[in-house]
C-alpha cells in the first residue's frame, strides 16, 4: 500500500474523515512515510501521525511541511 496525497493547507485547517485534524492533538506513531511531492515529484519522508475523534475513531495520516507553513497530508491507499 502506498501513501496517497490527499491535499495541502497553509491555514492550519484540514478535514480528514470529517474531522479538522489541526484541532486535535497529533500523536507521533514512531513511523515514517515515504511520499512523493505532488508538484516536484521528489521523495519526502513525513512523520505518520494519529488523532482521535470524539467517537474514539483513530485516524492515521502522514503529514509534513512542503515549505514554510504549507503542510502536505497523505493517507494509505
């Protein structure tokens, strides 16, 4: 399974499964994801994070900065 680019944000808000992940506490899973930058097609290594919803759903995603304050978000295929 590969990591799939879901989107990017520069405004500290991003909905994933209906949850704004920037309003949740990110927990570092201790894993790294190898992702491909959607514009420059270069490999990047982003941390894999998880957040917990109000209904106890755990959402796992990879995220990192493409450039200063521009975050890329990826999920598993």
